[in-house]
C-alpha cells in the first residue's frame, strides 16, 4: 500500500507535522512525503494526507503567503504555490482514501481551518475521507509547535493507517 503525505509549510512547523504523520503511517504504508511546491502527482496511491497552515481562516492564498514572507524568513519556495493550488491542479481521485490536517495558532474564538477546507476539496475530487480534519497547534505565527504536537501527529498517522487499511482489504 502506498501513501502520499503532501504538505505546505511556511516556517517548517507543518513540515514537522507531516513527517510525524508519515512516521505513524509507516507500519501499514510505503510513504512518500512531498512539499506542495514540487507539485507531486497522486497517481497510484492508496491514501492521501494533505496539510498546510491556516491563514486568514482557511488555506493560504498568494497574498497571505506573501504577507507571511514579509513577517519573517520563510522556507525556500514556500511563497510560490500552496495546498490550494495543488488541490486545484489535482486530477480526479475517485475512491482514494484521504485525510487533511493543518497547523494553526491556538487562540480562542479564532475561526477557520485549512484542514476543513482541504478536506472539502479532497471530497470534491472523489476521495473517501477516513478521519475528520485535524489541527495541530503552533504557539505563534512562525511557531514553534506546541509541546507534544509531533507525538500527537505520529499517533494520528497511525490511526489513519488503521482506518484506511480495512477499506483496501474489502
């Protein structure tokens, strides 16, 4: 079984979550982890896990990525393309198991989630959502991740693997 963990990361926090999720998936899947800037193809995969940071109540846009760049040093290529663009370019993914995640600041009454928006897009592409969208907390705009978030991401990856594998054996 093959899984693709595709992520967008401005400051490296979402990348760390993606890598931890991939670790959790490895008991059941051969995992490829890819930055959306590389525009990875989802051909031939059994599970897609897509994630990015929450900006302005949802997935990033060119303007919000540019604002992030102006606020501080971002990863090379982070401003060029995001999860929104990757999903917009994706071919139909009929029947592929999928899940979405995001990173966001933990502030009361701050609405919005890139993961929930990505999950809707994955569903529109024909994916079967195997777990509800999941948010992982950063302590500030540029991070770092809150304590234990990488461990929680690893555990969530293992839960995804357990949820998606029975779907493939039917």
